[in-house]
C-alpha cells in the first residue's frame, strides 16, 4: 500500500510556474556566468592596463638612464683619449693644456678640463692660465673614489665659486699600476636638460628627473630653476636605496598624487626618475570600469524585462541562437536573430565577443610567434657580439704576451734563461697562452669555424706531444705519470687538435688531483675503435656534476683561493674536438674522493703500408742578412722583436705607427716589412697596400704579426698582400725561418743594425 502511494506521488505533476517567471529565472541564470566572466575579464584587463601604464613609465625611466650612461661613456672615452697624450706622459703640462683646450672645443657640453694629483693638488685648469691657485676640490668624494678604485667616476652635482651647478667626470690615469693623475671634465647641470626633456608639445604632464648618488636633483624637465640642486624627497631616497628599478606612489616636490618610476644607471650610478599623475594612469581605466559595469547592469535589467514581455518569441530566438552557435563552431561569424528579446540579443553579443576573443587569441598567437622570432634574432645578434668580443679579447691579451715571450726568447739566446725565475715565467706565460687559445677555440667551435687538418697519425705521437704540454703542471704538483700506448695504433685526425684533447685531459687530471698523485694514460684497440683512457686518483666528480661536466664553464666547486684555477672550458673543448673527429668522450667517477676516468673513443685508422726509409735531411742554408722594417704600436713588442732580428744578423728599423712606417719604407727600401694589424694612422692592411703602390717592384715582403687571428683576419691579410700571418705571441723560430727564406732568395750583403 505504501509503495503504491509513493508511486502515485511521483506521478503527480510538479507545481506549475508561469513561463515568464521561468524565463526570467532562466535568463538570469544564463546571464550570471556571462556577467561574472565579463567582470573577471574586465578586472583582469584593467589590472593589465594599469600594469602596462606602470611599465611604460619604467621604460621611459630606463631610456633616460640609458641616455645618461651613453653620455657618461662618451665623456670618459673623450677623457681617455685626452689622457693618452704623449705630452702628459713627458710631463709637458703646457703642451698638454693645448691638447685639453683643443678637446674642450669639440665637447659643447663641457665647461672645463682639470688635471690634478691624487692628493687633489690641481695642476691644470683650462679656465685659468697659466697655473690655478691651490684650492681643495669642490667634489672631493668623487676624486677620492677615483684614486681609491682606479676606475672612472661620475661625481655629484656641486656649486662652483660663481654659483654655477657643475658635475665632475673623473678619470684616473695610471702609471705602473698606480694613479698618477686624475683628469676631470666639468659639465654644467644645465647641459643635461636635453636628456630630461619630455617629448611632445609641452602638454605632457610627465616629469623626468635625474638624481645623483648623494640624492641631489641634477636635472628636471619641469621647473628646473626651483628644484635642481635640491635634495630629493625622503620617500624617494628610501624607495631607490635597495632596488635597481621600480614604481611606487609618492607626493613629488611640486605636489599632487603621482606614480614615480625609477631606474639606476649602470655606468653613471645616478637615478633616472619619471613622475606621472595617478589620475593620468588610472583615471581612464577606473572610468572605463565603472561605465562598462553600469552598462552591464542596465543590459541585465533590460534583458529580464524583455524576456518577461516577449516570451512568445522565445522559441524562435533560441533557434536562431542555436544556429549562431553552430556557425561559431564552423568558424563563421555568428548572427543571432534576437526577435526583440534582450536576453537572446545578449547571448548573441556573447557569441560575437567569443568570436572576437578567438580572433584576438589568434592574433596574440601570431604576435607571440613574432616575439619568439625577434628573440631568436636577438640571441643570434648577442652570439655575434660575443664572438666579436672574444676575438677582440684574444687580440688584447696576445698583444702584451708577445713582448713577454720575445723577451724570454732573447734571454735564452743570450744565455740568461737558466734561472728558476725564468723557468717560472716561461711556464706561466705558456699556461696563459693556452688559456687564450682555449677561450678562442670555444668561440670558433661554437660558430663551426674550426677546420681540421686530418692525416694518419700515430696515437703515440700526439700523446707524447700532449704529455710534453702538460708536464710543467704535472711536475709542479709532483704527480707520478704512467703512459702505456702500444706502437702501431693510429687514427685519422688533426695531430695538433688531438694533442690538445689529451693535454686538456692531463691538465684537468693534474689540477684536480692532490700533490703526489697518480695519473695514467692508456690506449688500446677495441672493435675497430681506439680507446684512450686518462685516469687519476684525485678528488673525483660528484654524481650531480657528472652529467654536466662537458658543458662550457662548468667546474667543480672551488674554495675562494681557486687553487685549481681554470676557466671551465677545457672539457667542453675536448667534447667538441672529439666530436669533430667522429668520436665520443665519457667521464666516469665513483664519487668525491674516488678519482675519475675520462674515456675517448676514436675510429681507428686502417693499417698503412710500410713507408720507405726517409731520405737524409740536410740543414737548409741560412739566409743572407736583410734590411727589415718592424711597425708595431706596442713599443716593447717592437723593440724586443728588433733585438731578436738583430741577433740573427739583420739590420732593423722600428716605427710606431703606419704613417711613420710608410715614410721609413719609402726612404730605406727594406727587404722585409713585419707589420702589426691594429696600427694608428694607417692600419696594417692599408700600409701593405700603400707599400706596393708606392714602391712597386721594390716593395718589401710583408709579414704580419698581430693579435688578430680569426680566419677572416687571415683572409684579409692575404688579400692585402701579406706573405705570412703570425698570431701573437709569434713562434720566433717560424718567424726567423720565414725571414731567412727571403734572405736566401735575395742574398743581400750583411749590414749593421739601425733603429728609429
């Protein structure tokens, strides 16, 4: 009975609700998620717009900071060029004053040039002649900092005796590692107005300001006469103290609620700030939010009323909406026939907004792809910049190495090279040369610029060469080195590069093995491949480092003394060079303190037929003494190379720039011209061309000795007529052999040495 009553109750119709009210409820329920979605999107868009406005403010401050840095760098470069005056080096202050006045005329923003000793005693002031009175510097802090650090310093704003606000750019001039003078350029604060000028017709309410390191306003786009030279607000100083850049709300010096964006300049040390009214950044967004919210409420009310009044047309409108949804799914533009029903019209609007949103997402995707492409292009440009920097670094490091190596060779030639100090210098210079070569090799391999010179080579031969290269470090740390390489084992490869691979592994083993350790080098033939193992009982490799050990610049943790040293590129070179030879390399270790083993596998060379006995070698006859011109702006390198050539019996003349070298060549008609590439007045390429043009058939044989050693440098030197291109520090035996070859061709009679 009870079950029958329950079934009857379930069969009763539910309480009827008028269609209008049901429609109103349905409409309200349908519009509520749309309204919430719209509100969320609106809030997100408003937040995004507000953040975008702040970021634009920061970007403007960053642009201002970069402008300050560019001006600062340009000022220091001009001072550096002036500081290299030969008159100053000779102590000719009157002549140097003429140089300073000439440079001052080329710098419209400079007020004066000063020269002072490290204690602040002024030696030269272009505003006064002949000598300024002794007076303490107006900005002593920047002077003391320049003397203390030995680096260029941009000082804080200060007032001159006549009340003018100035900024001092100070450049310390070093002599034998100590500051000899401080060269300063005084720049009026008024000269910085162009940097802070706000673009536009004057109606832009943004304010651009520069603040020095002491917190004093140096330049301001609005009312500079009131605020330049004044302290910035305490809140501003507190905000910029611990952050490199940012945005915060503040009340600036001239009042009004504003946003302040600031960025610290990296070179000048100043702070660039941009101030914009809060109403300008947030007002439009706030008004838009309120307007859209009000419109949304109105639409909801109208939709509910329309549904209540026009329920008869609901079915047709729903059918139209369904058809529009299908059109949207097909990718067509939705068109809803609302039939006068606001709710359905709202649904149609939502569908249209969805279509717009989909189109916007597609455009956003395209923009992301464009940004990714731009990022890739930027990364490639950064890689090219890095390669150019490494090439310049190699040149700048090789230039000072060249005279050092030449001086060591001269000591050996003169019988003065047997001292312990000489051996230490020789060993450390060789180590530095290898570091420079490794660094440049990484750049060449990364760009695919390494060209191998493959030949059939005995494993024993390149292992022996590698042992010779690593022996100084092995002996220095008192290691016991065992080499077991059978005869007849050969590969096809570049002997120099293969020796470099093994030398890097030996150096790595010697560096990370405690003194008096054991190092083994063993080779064997396994299945058509040569397996070369370098094993040590040193500090081992941690498991987390083992998978990254061949990546560039990856090293095991070292103490602050960096006793093991190294740049972290030796093993990266090993992997790259082994890969170029069609081989593979693997690192193995049982963990810290358990030693390590590096295994190199290379394709074995096929067995070669027995070669005929080599013909007896005869010493090549030495060349006749020659008249040689050496042109190099590095005085030490030029003089020492001239000594080596003179020791070989040649007449040598030296010039320090291309112009002087051309004059001497025209007058003396040398047999050989040994030229640096990076010369003042005329570079080495142009000098070689001028020598052929001016001397014709009497032009000397041109040999290049330069820190530039990239493949394109060698191509340029060959195109300019260089017979040889040696990279600093040059192999003196090879250089003397090249000169001797010219002497054997010409057979000139011996002459005495002369020097310019």
